[in-house]
């Protein structure tokens, strides 16, 4: 066997092993509760899977065993093709404009390069006035990022004059950072209200303390009855929270909207979209994925905590009449940086149905 053939076999085994590990990582491992050494074990598992795959490839060489990595690569390719088709099928409109630093290959570190993305979205059946929503998620307040960064983020958001501000979870990373909520969240005030739901890190840290502190900072946490807001220009906006799987065990799925109301739902993970579509909901707002937090040029995200992989990792998607907005969030968790994946906040103008 030539050295090139052997290297090709080893590479095929390595890619196949890495793909299998990423499948387990996205759908199971990364979603496990934060515990000591979790991040180390995840990184070690990745290196181990690639290393073992390389060793097997070296030993196996070219032969009948080559069918194993070939099958793995075929399954990966089919899965990626299916993901791309579903993503294209549900793709919504791109932002009408963006405010922030442009992405550059020469500057991979985008940890604090916040981008405001503006959307204009007509909603089927809505006859009321334009409603502007500022959607913010995943602060992950900690001491890795300066407090001034979060303050500046909310200052920029407030300059857009939102009617509503929605926070979709993960205010903190650890319980010891709860006091930072008192400093940051009071800076955000929607003209007609500020609402929020908890995320997985809030649950793992101290869900009751996070809720109480956010409420004291002026955020109405939607872990109970929905809020109904009557607009001066006519029409009613109904805002509900859905915290599955980190909220109450007996949490019911939203289903209390009436015809003509603008029905908006806040949830932490976009994975809930298939639980909530076809329920008369006009728009769902979610975060959780961080846009992958590390995105490779030409490839995109690799690690996304979702049972759907990176299918709906960031942006605007449409499922029947329901719009899904997924933000990459403001902060960063583990690792405490973003690579070619700028943080963002979404400014969404919900418009009356065209015509």
C-alpha cells in the first residue's frame, strides 16, 4: 500500500469518527447538566474519538474494513444534505439591514463584536399597527466579559426604541453571578413591556433566584399566565412563555390564542418549534444555540446543542404561519469566546398582513 493510500484511509476514519462524535455531542453530551470537568471531558472525548479512529485506520489499512468509514461518511453526507434541504424549506427572510462590524477572515475573535439585525415581518391575520420587538438572549453574565460590554449592548438596543423587549434565557452561567442581573437588566425597558423566560443555565444555577432577581429588575417572567397588551392603534398582543424542558414538569404547551390577536411565544431552545407549530402562534423567539459560538468559514457551526443538529442554528425560519427567530445571543459560555460568530440582538418589526 502506498503512503498516500494509507493516509487517505486514516483521514477517512478520522473524519468518520469526528462526525460520529459530533452527533453524540450535539444531541446528548453538551446538553447534560454542567458539572465539574464537563468541558474537559467533552474536549478529551473529541480528541480520543479522533485518535482512536486514526489508530484503527492505521491498523486496518485498505481492505474490507474500509467500508466502515465509507459508510460513516455516506451517512454524514446524507444527513447534511437532508439538513440543508429542511433549512432551505423553512428559510425565512434575511435581515433588511445590520449594524455592527462586518465579519472578517483576518479577525476570527468576534466575542464582543455585537451586531444588531433588523427584520421586517408581515404576519398573517394581523390587522393592528407595527410592533417592534427587541429579542435578546444568552447573556451568560460572568467575569470573563467586562460589564461595560453588556451595558453598551442594552444602550444600543434601547436606541432602536422597541415596544417590547424579550429575554429568552440564560441570564447567568453560575449562581454567584446572579447579582449582576440587578446591574444590567434595569437598563432595558420596552415601551409596552419587558418579558423573559429562563434557560438551562438559569435552571442549573438557581432558577428561583434568577426569576426573583429578574422580576425585581423589571422583567416580567412568563412562567405562569400569559400577558395581554392592548395597543393604542387597535389589536391585542398576547405574550406567553414556554420553558420546556427546564421549566415546571407539568408545563402546558401554549394554546390560548384567539383569532385576530398577535400571538408571541418566548422559549429558550428552538428545539421546541415542532412542539409549538400549528398552534396559532405568530412568532416564536429563541436562543440557546449561540449560533454555534465557533463557526468555520464556508462550513458554519459545528457544535450546536440541539437534537436537530445545526438545522436551525441561527436566523429566521417559517413553519406554516409561525415565524421562528433564533438569535446567537450576547454572551459566551464555554469556551468564553466567539470565533467568526459575532453576538447579536434581533430587532423585529412585526407588520400587518400585506394587502
